[in-house]
C-alpha cells in the first residue's frame, strides 16, 4: 500500500520529468534556429504555474544538457544562468502581462552572453587576460544575444496567453 | 499598467540599441590584403615549430589554413571554431585538463581563431597549456 505522501512524491517526480522533457523536445525541434529556443519561455511558465517544483527542473535540465552536448565551459554558465531566470520569475510571479514577461525574457536573452562569458575569465593565463578575453568573447557574441532577445520576446508574446491558460487548467487539475 | 508595459518595451529597445552600439564600436575590424606573419606552435614538451605564412586571410583561422605543415582540428560553434587539436596533439579542456592558448605577440588573443584579425607582421603563438 503506497501512502498519500509516496503518491505525491511519485507525482512530483513524474511532473518534473515531464517539464524537462517538454523543454528538451522543444530545444531539439528548434536546434536549427540560431539562438532561438523555448527554454526561457518554458522556465518562465513552469516557474509561474508549478512554483517550487521548478527548482528541481533546472538541475535536471542542466545535467541532461551536459550529458547530451558535453560538459564543456558553457555548461558551467548553465549552473547559474537558468537559476537566475527562475529566481526573477519567482519574484515577478504575480504578473500576468504577456508584454512584461516578454520584456523580462528579452532582457534575459540579451544578458545571456554576458552571463556565459564569466567562466572565460578563469581560462586565461592570468586574471587580467581572462577578463579581456571574456569581454571580447561577450562583445563578439552580441549579435547572437540580440537574436536571443528578439526570439525570447516574440515567442513570449505569441505563446504566453494560449499556453498560459493551458497551464492554468493543468494547475487546477493538479490541485484537485 | 499600460505605462509599465510601454516603459518595459522602451527599456528593452534602449538596451538592444546600446548593445548594437557596443558591438559596432568595439568589434575587431579585419585588415584586407597580403600579410606576412609567423605562427609558432609550442607543444606539450615545450618544443617549438615556427611557420612563416604569406596570407590574404583576414582572420587567424584562414592564416592557419595557409600555413604549410600546420594541421589542426576543432569544433564549430556559434562563435566559430574552437581548436582542440594542433599537429595531432589534443588539448581538450574537459578531457585532458589542457587547452591550446593563442597569443598575438605576448598578449593573449581576445577572440577565437575565426574572429581573431590578422595584421601584417603579426606573430602568433599557439601554446599547449595545462588548466590550473
């Protein structure tokens, strides 16, 4: 006989796995599009609707990304970049405006290169060279950050309302 | 609420313009025409091989391709090639705890090989370096 607590835990594990699967499937489906993905969109939506459960989604997603694409230097930045987005989303969780979410995810996309540049500070022969390398690396990637920003903004504007209402229904069913 | 939305969009637009401006102001500009450069490879055992290269390439990657006898491999990413193997020796940060460090003169190259501009008279150094 499985206790209610055990059932809830199993349900939460399944829910986290499902959220990670949704993010990964969308990522692979859009892999041909440079720096345009639904990862930020889903993390915002999951953070908003499934609350603390998203804290388990980010590490599982990050680990899976390392297993699939290799534990390279960029992977280190995933350890803090995505948690930053989740934290911001939790702060603004009561907001229900697609425009505000689009702006938040757009700013996150714009900052992504700067966040990912941080580990490069520590790869050079000394800290000064590392800092110069990280800044140059960030500058050379700015066109990709702008693409990321515009992609995040547009996807959020298009999908927040329709998928947000689906999430709301799911949220109600889960509570019942 | 409407004014907050407008303000948000305006802030985002300003940030995009500022980033585009930063990119245009600080990106390295390539130099056209023929250049004579040297590329020195310093292997794991500190042995050095120097290549004299005449090239029209604007970026280091092209100049390395023009260097007779120099072989290299790497992975292509959004920021160009990341070189992992030079003259048959692999220095993969994750697998080997080492990397190929690129220098122009005595300064660490600020760009990857696909974006590092080449100027006439440049001396590049590719050094097998253990990660600290």
